[in-house]
């Protein structure tokens, strides 16, 4: 192996030392080797990590691939995109209370997916709400010629 000296800010080294103390890594050297291999693996398509037990370490310290958007393998609720489709279907049919019940029963209050679904439902509800009295929606207003400015002759 080649020895290379790299200087890090004190706060970074402090965080690395705390990870070692917590048992996430056996040593600072293991952290540096793993993190370098990890970044190179992400950046270079054909790079093969050389850190001993790389896959095992990665599995312990890095988020699982299944935790990508929409992939909630360990969640107690349906997959997010399925929930979006279901809430959308209910909202388009005007079944707002059913959509609210679905969200309330499938998600805990404050869950990030519940918040997004509630916001989606709010948008559908606002879109379905009748226009205030005395206003005519732009797309249903009768076709009229725009009025000319006072200085211009009428057509």
C-alpha cells in the first residue's frame, strides 16, 4: 500500500473519531479506505473496491438501495407511488373523505409520505372547488373581442 498524507478539518476528524468510537468502523484508517473506495465506486463504472470486507461494511453503514424514493420495504404502509395513484383516483372521483381516511389509516401523522399525500389531496380539492359566486372561470367566459383602449377606434 502507498502512504499518503491528507489534512482534514478538525471537525471532520472529530466526526470520524466518533464513528470509530461507536463501532461503525474499526479505525480511522478503515473509514478513510472505505470512504475512498465508496466514492470511487460511485464515480467510476469499472472500479472494484479493495477495502477488506467492503460489501459487509457498506451494508452496515450505508442506506440500503431499497430506500430509494417509492421503495419502502420495511414500512408499515403501502408503497408510496401506489398510494399516490390510489389517492389521485379517489380525488378525481370526488371521494375526498375516502382519500383522507386512506391516508389516516395507512400512515402515522407527520410521516413524510402522509404530508405529501395530504398536500396532493388539498390540490385536487382546490381544483374541484366551485368558483366563488359572481366570477366566471376564464375558460368558460364567452368569446368577446377585447375592448379597445379609449384612444383607439372600436372595430
